[in-house]
C-alpha cells in the first residue's frame, strides 16, 4: 500500500480556465481529472523549482526523459518505470537539405526527431506511457482505461503492465492487427468497438463511468503534456536552439500543445523563446482540421473561427493511427497555429509509399505510415513556400514500420523472381535514385 503524501511542494496543477489549483495527482484523480470549480478537463502542471537547474541538465547526456525528473510530476525516483524513452536523437537529414537547396534555393537545416528509436514501443507515445505508469505506481492506481487508434494504447498497455496496472483498451474496428496483438499479448484487455475512433472513445467513457475507472483524457491530459514537453528541453540540449518551423502529422495534437507548454515553462530563464511556426499535417483520408483551417482562411479568420470544424464519420484512411474524424482539440490547436503564424496542410495518401521508399533509400531509415505523412508534409511545405531561407525545421516523426506490415510490404521494388542463375545480375544502387525521386515529385 502506497501512503498518500499529503503535503508536497514540488508541483501543482492549475486549471487553464479558472486558475483553480489542484495540489497533486492524488487529488486530481479523486476529483475525476477535472477542475472541481469550473469542470474544465484542462489543467497544467507547474513547478516550485528554479529553472537555473534545468540549464545544468541541458549540459549533460541523458539516456531517457527522466533526466528531467526535477521538472516532471513524480515525487519519488523509485517509482520510475522506464525503458529508455525520450532523449532520442535529433538527426540532420542532408538529403532533404540538399533537395531544398537544389530545387528551391533554400539554405535550411532539417532536423528529424527520431521517435522510432524510443526504447519502449518505438513511437511518439512511450514517454507519456512511462510517466503515466510511474505516477500510477506512486498514487496507487490499479485500473485504467484508454481509447486509442493504436500507438498510445500499445505504449500504455506495455508500461502499465510493467507497473502492475490493468489497462482496458478500446480500439476502433479498423485498428492495425499488430497493435491489437501486441496489447493482447501483454495480458491487457482489448475491446474492439464496431465503429470508428469516436465511437471507441464514447464506449470507453461510458465504461469508465460505470466501473469508476480513470480514463485517459486524451490530448490535453496533463500527464501526456508533461512528458512531451521534454521534447523542447531536448531540442535545446541537442541543437542549442528552437526550430523556426515544426512539422508533425496530427491526429489530436498533443505534440504542439506540449511544445507550447514546454516553451512557456522556460520563459523565466529564456524570455526570448517563442513557438515555432506549427505546420500540422493530415492526409486526404482524414483531414477535418485542414478543412476547418481552409474555411477559416478563406473567410479571413472571423471571430470564433476555431470553433467551426467538420466531423468526419468513419474516415477512410490507410493511416488508422491518425484517424481522428472528430477533432475536439481543434479549437486549442487552431489558436496555437494561428498565433505561431503556422498552418494546417494536406498530403495525399498515394504519396506515402513513394515518400517512404525514398526516405529508406536516401537515409536508410524506413518510416512508418504516420511518419511518412509527416515527411510528405515537408515536401508540401517547401512547394507552398512555407519555409524561408536560413530557417531551421524540426520534423517530428512518430513511428517506424514494424506496426504496419501492410505498409512496409508495399516498399518492395527490387525483387526479381528467378529460376536460374542466368536470371541473376549484380545491380547498382544508384540506378534506382531517379525513379524514386520522380515518384515523389510527379503528380
Ligand atoms: C506515429 C504518430 N504520429 C503522429 C501522431 C499524432 O499525434 P498527436 O496526438 O500529437 O496528434 C500519433 C498519434 O496518434 C502517432 O502515433
Ligand atoms: Zn477551473
């Protein structure tokens, strides 16, 4: 039995709507993960710490995001559950820089945040799951539930089982089979909901209520935001600055929400920091935020534009990870994007395999489908003139191909079926280059 720590001075949660203070996560879960005063589900964690200490942390070499323990909402290090996640390499990808130079005359830096190298499940979602499971261990939560299109649930299923927490997972019916299998293999409960992600969330919420089980509150969940904000600390540590442009495939948008939070947290020590221009990418298979943004742009962003967005029922997409047809966080994201002078852009799903093949060929990194969306976004951003000379771009890729064999299999292009040695000749890797670029750039 974990004793409840009644008084702690490390952190507190503050409601973003009314400012109400919740003293700790025990209380936060007791009050149903919302503000008891105004009912808002969005509170942010703040720390009674001096950020000078962070400057020192930026000088050493961490092996996980737990390096930033003083700025994470956990009280005891012994509760940490980690598989070396976060603090992943940010790489400079020269082939993209060269492309920008040769085709658009731009001298830019292209940095790629390699979330596929996370130690837990190799996606975006490992840091949040690591922080959540550690907090649950500390505050003694034994049951949890989550609705997810795949990657979040896989990460939570794994880390929560390491913390001995039972996790009920609600997935839409078109979930990738490998995600379902992975979650099930840990012994966590999968509920496959006949319907889309919105329906999975609906049933999960009803189940949570019925059984009094806490449920992940999604993209504004303070636990997820606190984990992901460390991305900003890592940029400062690894490249010594913030990017001018941030590109990410967006589903619900924890990424940009957390980047904004991380930067606001650092204002005390680095007053000059500001948000990068957020360039958020969706595919033509599920693009409610892009549609909303295009409408707002066409009408010169009228008052309240952020509240006007479409809902796509049962989106048909080859990237189920990003299939949020009902983008409830759009009002938050749209404001952030507008204030940053960023935009939402659409990429075509038919370009994802060509971009995946090209990236694997040029960089020897095979992207998963959602990462191919993000990388395609860079090509579209360049074509649309969204990146200026001298700028630094951060491309935040979320996953490798392991979870999506159907995607990976489409990358086969050098195979020749043979019966006899006379059918076999040595090849030149370079011979493939032109065609691979043509497939990306041609319509
Ligand atoms: C690989 C990958 N990329 C992008 C996203 C979108 O993340 P966000 O919650 O920031 O929209 C997800 C999550 O759904 C993901 O798993
Ligand atoms: Zn409130």
